[in-house]
C-alpha cells in the first residue's frame, strides 16, 4: 500500500490531517457554554464560567491527543475498554458512593469517577467492534442481533439499578441505532419495535423507581404538584417563552438573574439561552449542533471499514441524544430526566466523555487509510 | 457490487434515515420553541414580570397617643424581626432548626409558626420572632445566603412608658385575633407585623390610629429576597392620626408614685369641662409585655397578685363609698325639704332600731349634731336618723343625680355602674324586702351601696360645680359637651359645700390640716370615708374593736376621700380609694390633697400665690 508522507508522517502530518472544522464548531459551542454559565451565575467569572473554559481547553487537548494516537490502538481497545467499564459498574454496585439517593460514583481516592459515563463510549466501541468482526451473512442471524443486544443490556441493567434513567437511555438508544446501521434486516427491526411496544409498559411498571414514575406523571400533568417537580418545568417555560423572538439581551434575563429557574447552570442552561437570545438564539444553537453532527456523519460515510463507520455514527448519536433529550426536557416535551446539554452545561465528566468521543472520531478520520483486520475479535 | 459495498450503501441509506429523524426532532423542538416564544411569548413575558415584580404592602406608622401637655404616651420604636416565606422554603423544619441556632424558638412558638403557615397562603410571610436584639439581627443578616426564604425585617412596634401608670387607659396592641380577621378584610390585618388595639384607648380609636396602607413595587428573586425597590411618592403609606388625651401625664405619674405599693384608684377631674387629668388604677402592669407576647410566668405572676394589677379599679371597681355617700343623703334630705340644716340630732354613739343596734364610729357619741357638724365629724347617728326619714328611694334619686349608679361615655371599656340599691333591687337579687336597717347601712355608704372612684369624682365635681351635671371625658375631640343642668337649690348646695369645707379647713374636721392647700388663699372642701370590708361581729365589739393594723391586709378598711379646690372658685375635683388603706381616711385624704395641689400648681396657682406673698 502506498502511503503519503504527509498523511502518516509524524505528528505534524497527523495534525494537518485533522478536519479542523469539527474542533472549531466544538470550541464555539463550548464558548457559548462559558458565556451562558457566566450569565447564569449573574456575571461571577469564577462561579463556573472559568472552570468551564479550563475544562473545555483541557478536553480539546485530550481530543487532539486521542486523534493523533494510531486508530488501531483504539480499535484494539474496544473490548478491553468495554470489559473494564463493566467491571467498574459492578464495582459501583458493590463499593459505590451514594449521592442524592443514586449510587453512581466510584471513589478511587484521587477523584470520584462515574463509570456509567465511560460506558457510553465503551458500549459504542464494543458494538462497532462486534459488527466489524462479524461475517456479513450473520448480521441478521440470531448471533448478530442477540450478541449486540447482550452487549447493550449488560451495562444498561447495571446503570438502571443505580438508578439513572437518563444514562440508561443514552446507552440503549445509540446501541439500537448501531444495530440498525449495521444492516440488520428491516423485518427484524420491525418485530423489535413491536416487542418494545409491549415491553415499555412492563418496564414502566417494574423497572422504574417511584420518583421516576412521579416525574413522568408530573410531566404529563403539571398541575399535580405546582411547587414541587413541575415548578422546575413551569419556570423553565416562563424563561424560554418570555425571551420571545430576539430575547431580552445578554445578562438581562430576569428569570435567570432572580434565580427562578433552578439548575440553570447545568441541566437547564438552555433556558438562559432562550431567555436572553430568544428563538433566534435557540435556532442558532441547534444549528451548531446540527453542523457538528453533519460533519461527523460525512466523515462516517467516507470511512472504508465497518468499525469506523459504526463507531462514528454511535458516538454522534450519543452526542445528539444528549441534545435532544435535554431540549425536549427543558421545553417541556419530555419528563425531567437529568441529562445535560453537552459542551454547554456546566459539568466535567460529560465534557470529558464527549470530547474523548470526538477525539475517537477525529482519530478514525486521521487514520482513515490504515487497515483494520477482521475476525480477530475476542468473541469470534 | 460486492456485499461489502452493498452494505456500505445500506449504511449510508440508513444513516440518512437517522439523520432525517434527527432533523425532524430538531423541527419538533423548533416548533415547540416557536410556540413558547412567539405564539405564547406575551403570556410568558407577563408571567415573568409577575415573578420579577411584586407589590409589597407598606404598614403605616401607628398614630401616637399624647397627653394634654404634648407628652407622647404610646409611641413607636424600631423593631427587628424575622419572617419566612413558606413557599420559598423546601424544608421548613430544617430551616426552623437552623434558625434556632441564632434564636430561642420555644415549643409554643413553633406551634404558632406552624399554625400561621397553615392558615395563610404560601406567599404570605410568617413571623418567626420579633423584638430581636441588634446582635441577633446582624448575625442573621450575615447568614442569609444559607437561609433561602428567610427575611429579616425592621419595622415599627408599639412602646409604652415602662412603669405602666397609663396601661389601664392606653390598653395595648397585639396581633389581630380570628374574630378581628373575620370582621375586617383590610389587607393590613393580614400583614404579619401589623398590630391592632386590643384594649383601652388603643382599641377605642384603633381605626384613627391605624393610618392607611401604602404599597411598594419591588423586584423579588426566587428566594423571596427583594433585589430592587421602585418607590413611588403617591403610593406611600399614610401614618395614623395622633390621638390626644385629657390626661396630665406628669400628675398621673406623681400620683402613681404617691400610691407606692398600695392598691386602689384615683381621679382628678376638671370641674368645669369634665376633662380627666388623672385616671389611675393601682397597682398596674407593663403593657409592653402584652405587645411582645406575654410569657406564662408573667401571666401567672399577674393572676396570683391579690392586688390584681390587670383590674382597672378606678372605673371598674365597685367599693362601698362609706361616709362620702353622706353628701348624697344630706342633699336628698335638703332637696326634698326633709332636713332643716339647723336641726340637731343627739348622738350617743348608737341608734336603736328594734332589736338591732347601729353604732356610730365614735363609740362615746358626738353629742348634739346639726347637718354641718354631722358632715364635719362624719357622725353616723345623724345619718341613721335622717335615712329613716328620707327613705331609700329619694336617696337613690339623689345618687343618680350626683353621678352614682351609672357609667359614662369615656371611651374605654370596663366601667362598673356601681350600685344604688332599692326595694326592687333587693327583691330581685336577694329575694327579700327592703328594711329600714338597710337604709341605715346605706346612709353611711355601707351595706349594698357601691361606687367607683370615677363616680365619686363625678359626684365631687357636680357638688363643686353646682350648676351642671358634669360628665367625665378622656379623649380630646368634639369640644366641651353640653352638660345637663344639675337643678339643685343653690342655697342647699351652699350648706353642703360649707360642711365639706369644715371637714378640711376647720379644726375638728375629719380631714383638717392647717393651710392644707399650701397656696395663699386657696382652700379645699372634701369628705372622708372609711369603707368597712369585714362586718364587725357583736362578739368582737364586746371585747374591743380590733385596730385596723392588726387585721390581715384583705380585711382592713378601704381609705376613701373625695374633694375639690379651690373652695371659692372650684377648678378640680378629685377622689381616691386606697384599698385596705387602714387608719381611717387619712391615706386617701393626703392623696387627694396632693393631687389637687399639683393640679392647681400646674394650672398656675403657685405663681399666683407667690405674687400674693410678694405684695
């Protein structure tokens, strides 16, 4: 195989190969987050904005670092990362630290880590690897479908037990999309949807905690609890709605300045955008996310191997699901599940995981011409 | 096309499907935003402004209560207090526990707080505690960031003179009770710190003192904390009116001091206008305690006191008027032509009525007594004799004309009408006919007759005035009322006044004191009384009448005196009852003399006396 020096020749060559449009859009989105956190804390620079900027820069550095590391390394890491994350999740189950009634954290002396966040990436890697190694004729056979479902189900059940509905959703949904994109027959997908239609009510009955059910009910009928859970969503809608088309102006959101919307530095930060910049600001922000997703999917389409395609699509799907779930929640279209707006909401773990994911996408792109062997997976 | 290529094509196709799905989701969210921000934008803007702005009720300053010389008796002072807005607090118990590290919240208090929270809607602030010290207030202000929904506030509260000599007149303020809240829908009453008059003048003229509420537009954050204020001149609160009393606070205070530890009541009244310059009931209480919330210990102490500090004796206490009632009997006799002032009765120390013996206070007897001397020496035998002749009905009639047996329109509550008994009363209440013996007892102001210190002062004022049936008043306003004519024969009145003069100014009079007024040319007139509390049994009398000082306080006689001055141009009438004051009427007589002297001094009499001396 002929290789050009500029493609693989050293670090400079690799940096040259990065599709810089993607980091630029990511950086812009992150900066929007810095500005909105600054506004939500009423202009106190070190009450979140500064930390967010630091994390953004550190995360972008990590992203570039991941991008320049040979993609075959990441390819090889797919199953080990998955198994390690699974072990960490079991560790949480056994040794975990409880915060606000949910056992999500693992204390490793230096810092607390949230294995469920790492699992979001690991599950995508494992599934991509699974279909990469699978002979094409077996994709729609029981091995192809059930194998993938098991890879999804193991972490999903562990995360649900913590309990963390949002993350469970963010593990299952991208996983199912990978199955879909891998080429499983429509017939099987159709029967799967029917099965889900039966399973969801059962899940509601037996799989959810009381407070999670309560959230769904409050969402469906806000008058149930005017000062409790739906206070959140009511104030959130007031903030968005009062922004109108053009918004009240930067730092001029009264709902934000007077603390009417709780958590508006984290999960409800979109209310700050909507109140200050109105409908136009909201659409602008969605355009940024769409741009990021579009670039990722164009990269995916250009990939020559199954692993890269599915991994990129899976990571993109995870990223966009964050956005959809968060926006649906904040605009009152979905129950409050506690999913942040990636790159914009204050919070370190999500930022790190999302940027690491983009690092993987960039790495796949940089090393798009290297060969990935098939059928050398752990399981087959 | 290889399988792999086919699959790649399939991937792209399916990715497009997902991408389309993603766009659709953005479309739905965009439509939702359009719905919220454009279609309902105005509604949400209104809601956002409702969040942002609030109107606060401004409690007006309560009007002051001021004495005749301009001394403010009931005033307002700064008070620091703490409130919570229940709907802004997630866990009220936790917040209360947190607050109790700064202040002492008792069991009863936390029950009251819980009740207030339940009774009001969530946004109505509930009072946690008022009358905080500045240190507590400052400490709380520092800790505010940890205490959402907690609002420290400074405002006005009522303050009264600490010694309490005006407590019975002024009354006190307090939080409106359920009844007041039901009757009055004024939003001011729902303000946690607002107080209404509960008793006394505070209650009578409450509406005048209240003032009118103002309002203030404020910007409020989600924790209920005010971020910005938008004051507007036309929305300011209008303070309540000041209310003036006829009371002379200096004289009232002086009188209270003279009472010392004694119990009873004293009145000084303007003979011409009926203005009350002193209206004192002793002992008294500190009304400030009622404003800040009475502790059980305070309450127990007050209830246990046998001198009953809370009881307004000067208008509500019915006492046997004793010998001060003799003027009523004498006037009844004169006016009905049944007494000739020159006619004498021989007092041999007792009068026999059938089997019963009625004793004169002087066991050896006074000898020959005409009307003037009978009053001067307070001879009981003379009045026993006259009472039999006049009869209780005529005595009662005269009593009513002199102001006994009735209440007056002085505003404050708690007046007792006293009692002027007659045959009908006795039949109704004791199921027995009126007997001559009852008239004997009544003639010396004992038995069933009861009068309040206020009524006795009115009696003295009417005897001094002579022309008008003066009535007392307390609250300034409405000018001098038109009094009814007294309609007594001036000649008879002259006899009466002369006899009362003899009591005070002639040697041998029961209250004689040389140069009693202390001013050149100013004389006084009056009458003593010794109200018997415990009947003297025949057995006791046989041994010897026990001296008063030997009796327990509760059984000692009441010391009573009524009088007026100056004799020739009456200005003030006064009365005083010292409960169980013992030793005859001296105590009360000294009190009245002192009050009259001070009242005249403050009216400029001293100056006039000095001038006389200089010339």
